[in-house]
C-alpha cells in the first residue's frame, strides 16, 4: 500500500472514529479523524485527501450537507458513507450526491470497512 494515500474520517462517535483511524493507519494509510461536518469542510478546503469516510448524522453539518458543500466548493474526493441510517432513500440520496459506497455501521465490522477501503484504493 502507498503510505501517501490520505483518508479523512468524519465520524462523531469518537470510539468508532478512533478505531477506524487506528486500523487504517496500521494498514498503511495516512488516516485522520474529525468529529463534525464543518471540520470536514475546513480540512478539505486546506488539504488534499484521497478518500472521505463520512457519517451522515453529525453535529454542525450532517453528511448530506457536507456532500452538497463539497460539490459547491468543487472539492473532488471519493466518498464512502458510514451510517446507521439504513433506509433505501438515504442510500439513494447519498449515491446521488456522489457516494461510491454505503455501509450501515451497525451491520459492518470495522475489518470489513478497512478491507473495502483497501480494495477501492489499491489502484490509486
């Protein structure tokens, strides 16, 4: 894996965010966690990341608002949604806003998320 691949984790559940950050860093990525939607916009306005793992329910800006703002700012980043929202319309809306994948956190072990991230990024 290329150590230069940068992943931003936007997750307000700190235990989940820290676990993902630790696992992804151990897998050879450069991962960083932020805990609210406006921090995502701040970080991505200043730094280039290859992938955003995005929760939908967060303080300040929710994941849908984050995706809309990123489009408006013309910040091009691959987005994988991690959410406990399992309704089909949430999945559809996230996909329409540009998400390339969607996980229901309560149904998906962290190891599976890391594996999918590795699979997606192996060609980068």
